[in-house]
C-alpha cells in the first residue's frame, strides 16, 4: 500500500521558475461516493497487475499498488489531466490542458510541473527514463531527451489535433489525430512523414507492437498495418460505437469504447466485443476513454463517472470502482457524525451509518424524483419529491431501512423541500406555492393557500416554532406554529430563491439566482441584501458565529466560502466541490455535499489520498444478469437469480430509449431463471436489457450483429 505522504509540488516554468505548493488544508473536500472518484477518468495506466494510476477531468492523480482495490490521491491541481504514463513504480509523467506536464521520480512523493507549450496536451509516452514525447492540439509535438527537464518543439507539418503517440524505440514512433492521417518518424522526431490510413475518420488511439505491426482506433473502426503504416486495413468495426484507446501486451489487446471493450487474444486476428457489468442502470453510455493491458492476463479500462473495470485471465469483467448508483443526488442530510442520508432521482435513497465510508442504496419507486430529506432522530425521517402524477411524501421510523408513503389526499404537483421542528410538526413546500403542514407526524396534513402560484424551493425552521419558505420571484413566507400565523415578507430580491438557512429564530439567509444573498437578523421584519456575486446559488450553510459559511451552485458552478456573514464570498476556481448542489454541515470543518451521478463528497480531514484509506468493494447484486452469447445473432440466453418470489419485468430498449421487446412481465418464484432475447426483428446494433425485480433495477448492454 502507498505510504502516507505530504504533497510538495515543485513547479518548473521552462525549468527556470521554482516554487513550492503547500500541503492541503486540514479540512478539504474528498470523494466518498463513488470511490475513489466520480470525476471522469481520462487516462488509466498499469505497469503490471498491481501497480496503476488514473488521472481525472478534475485534475487529480490516484495510484494503487493492489490492483485497484484501494487508491491513494497523489496530487490534486487545477488543470484537466488527459493521460498518464509510468515506466516503473517511481518514474511517471502526466499531461493535460494548457500545456501542463507533471512528473515524479519517487512514486508521487514530489512532483515537478512544467508548461513547455500553450496547447492542450492529449497524450504522453516514454521509451526510457530520458526519451519521451507529448502531443496535443494544433499539430503540437514535443520531445525530451532528459526525462522532461526540458522539451523541444518538433515540426509536425500539420495544424490538426494530434490525439495519441506510440514509440517502440527512442527513434521510431507514430502519432494519430482527427483527420485519418498518421505521422511516422524513424529519426526521433527530427522528421515526420505523413501516412494515410485510407479511412478519413478521426483516430483517437494508436499502438505499435513492433516496427511493422500497429493498430489505430477511432470512430467505429479498428485498423491494422503490417508494414509500418504504409497500408492499413479495417480489422474490426461496430456500428454506433466510438473507439478511443488501444493497448496490447503480447497477444492480448483491448480497445475501449463508449459502451464496452473490444478484446483480442490472438494479436488482432479475431475480436470479441465485451460489455461491462453494472450494479445499477447506466446512462446512455459509460464513455470508456482509456484502456491499459499490463500483462497477457489482465485488462483495465476507465471512463465517465469514475467507472473502472478489469478483465481477468478467464475473460470475466469486474467493476473496480465502488458505485451504488449513478442517479442525481438532490439532497443530503446528517444526524451526528455517522448517520448520513441522501435522496435523488428515480426514487433512490442512500444511507450510511459510518460517516460515509460505506453506503447502502435502495430504490423506493423509480417513478419518484426525490428532492429533499430530513431526520429528527437517527430513526425518524421524512423525504419529499414527486412522481409522474403527483407530489410524494415518505416517512421512515427505522433509520431508512423501510419507507412508507404518507402523501396526503390533497391534490399536489410536486414537493421541493421539507423540514420538521420536532417529531410531530413539519412543513412541506413545492410547485405552484404548494404548502402543507402537519402537527401529528404526518398522519394528517393541512393545506395552506393564499400565496399565489409561484414555486417554493426551500423551507427551514429556526430553533423555535418559527420558520420560513422561499421560492421564485423573490417570495419569502414566514410562519409560526405557536400562533398559526402565515405571512409574506419582502426583500429587494426579485430573482428565484433556492437556498435557505436559519441559524435561529431571528437570523436567516436566503440565496438564489444572480448570486444574491439576503439576510434578516430580526426574524424577517427587514431583509437586507448582503451581496450580489453573479453566481447562481442553490444552497447555503452558516456556522454558529454567523460569519463562516458555505454556498453551492448548480453543476459546474463555483463553490463559495465566506468569513463575514456573506458580505464577501471567495469562490473555488476548480475542484470537485464545484459540482456540489446541496450541502449539510456539522460545523465549519465537517460536512457533506451531493450532486449529479451519485456524487457525495465529505468535507473534513481527508482519510483518502494523502493518508491511506481502504474501501471494501460491494458485491454483485443477487439478480446478476448474465447474457450468452453477447454479441448475438438469432438469440441470446439471459439468466439471473432471484432471492425470492417477486414481480419481474424484463424489457429491451434501443439507443433512443424506445422499448423494442418485452421479454417478461409477471410474478416469478425465487431461484435461477432463464429467458431469451430474440434477434429476428432487431436491426444490428447496441441495445439495453433492463431487469426490474423486487424494487431493484439492473441494466446490461447487448449487441445484435448481422
């Protein structure tokens, strides 16, 4: 396992300017779900079956020395990282956007940074400790002969983007790009000769086995040359795929694509398309951007949403990263330091009893879109949202193990927020000024009207029976359970409010579009505009001192911090925290945030990355769809196991999301089952096989070939 290390990054600007990057702050944001990251993984590289590295869109580098079971964050910066290449466990190089190259000579204890060009770098490769090449946009090629201490620009003769590079020695190499043409050198890059593949598609990946045999991939094609790049032929193609990277080790080769991996075990003579296992319903495609074949028995691949997979010597794929769901998380809440819950789209509720180290997820009803969640005790909680036809309110009395729908009979469109001041009294608000409240723990609800038809986004109690609700058009509603009074309050805000935080019965903040922050310190008698930052805010939290606070926006908005009550806000320019939409804090140094694609981040002393931290990988669900053959022509057998009797729906969908085949719909007993996908009426291409059983869903990609 990687040892605990401090991060001292030394930046070398053209090997002249030197400065030191300090270690991370005591509290910082780090991924808890998915693990080790939910950021798009742009590059993966293993030097053997145990030692490997990944680089992410969010500028992080992770390393593993146990085949990917556990990962350490080795570096986090502000540049999009594209590719990683290591010669051994000590020496490695990474390239990224804005001419960024970072290298280490001691396994990541220290990093040196250089900016030898202004273009975005796409790929990097070294043949030994001295000779390396990096390529990028606008025909950029740079070579180093001293391990990256200095780089020399080489004339490629082209202006189109170069996507990948492959060298078999210090003098002989190839590059490929987005025009269907390749460049070849036998003079260490002093001269480059253009080669034509004969197929004018964009090629994203290239790999040569020796000075004659090589493969290039792009669009839906895998092409091969046996004469050093003079003549190329298509050896594999798959309609609707888009191949992005290729790697070989002896006879084992692999090509990563949007939906799966094409694998050959006989040096490219025959190819088999293999899809990835999944514990949840995947989006349209997984976007596997990079592939690494470190031995003749193992393949690693990675892509969007932090998804990683590996293939063993038996040809079986396993998911390497820990994911419980890819559904968008719309709210997160804590009770104490260990109990965490989050809710999201398609009826997903996630919970953790150990501070977010391990998670359990459940689908209440995939027709539900759950918007907000609150807990009064470790056992008693409420969750609200909407279905396709009405609002939804759920209640649990056992910490989220089971949820019961308690939606009132009054007609509703959808609820956006819920809060309780004690175990009995609570308020839910939603679209078109929907307000309902209860004084008996949700047994009965009373509708409150008279506030127009604007949407209400958030509701929050102070530390007494007084609370507020805010929404569009600057709407602020104050209510008092003791006196049963409900009234509108005014502020200078005319945009939509989305976030609301009540420190007590007098001091409240509301935030929303255009970065407007308003505050009252006299229970709403007057509201003052504290700041207008221009950032669209979604959520807000303040510490007990009323000065230190955090603000979040929508996806890809800047995360904000303030130390003066919101009068000035500093925004994080880059990092995973900018993906957060909702937050829940214990104090200024400890909290959680959530966002799209199942993302949950922890704010605190980072037990991952800089300090070692171990996660256990979740096991395959009991339903476990297996399809054979896949790809198929006439038919494919589908097998799965049920833990008990339940209603089972199995359907086949095309790429547009249209249902093209109902395979089964009805009750099945527990045990093993076998069904059949028939291909007679299916056009060749990719399809999604979805199994729904006992409230759980699972999806597999299947391929119909001619």
